[in-house]
């Protein structure tokens, strides 16, 4: 069985990984200096994908920060909607989830 301390370490490691990725995305977005129209078009398409990845990472970071806050408050592992305990299986798949399976299906 995974302990809360294990989950905290897992969430912090994921947060560090996401922050590193976001720095790489920012560096890539800042690195374009092509003058060729065709290359500019390709770079713009790549930029859009990178921006979407960055937005996704930001959303996951917000979820992780909220989960870490619940850990500090002693509320981690319980659904924020109904208060039921979140199954270990669900936390294994989505460790930052604030919802039990039933409430997640309603969202």
C-alpha cells in the first residue's frame, strides 16, 4: 500500500518534471529566428503544439499543487465533493485527483 508520504514524493517529482519541461518549452519558443516563410509557417505550427503542451502542463501543475495542499491539510485521499475515500487504484492512476470515481463521472 502506498503511503501519503510516498504520494507526496511522487507528486513533487512530477511537479519538478513538469517545471523542467515548461522551461524547455519556453526555451524552444524563444529560439526561433527563421526568416524563410516556409520555415516560419512550420515553426508556427510547432509553436502551437508547444503552447498546448505548456497549457496542459500548467493545468497539471495546478492539480498537483492542490493535491499537495490537501496532503498538508490532512485531507488527501478523500473526495472534495462528497468526502468519500478515493480508492488506492484511482490514486495510482491519477495521484492528484480531487474526486472519487463516482464524483469524477459527474464532472
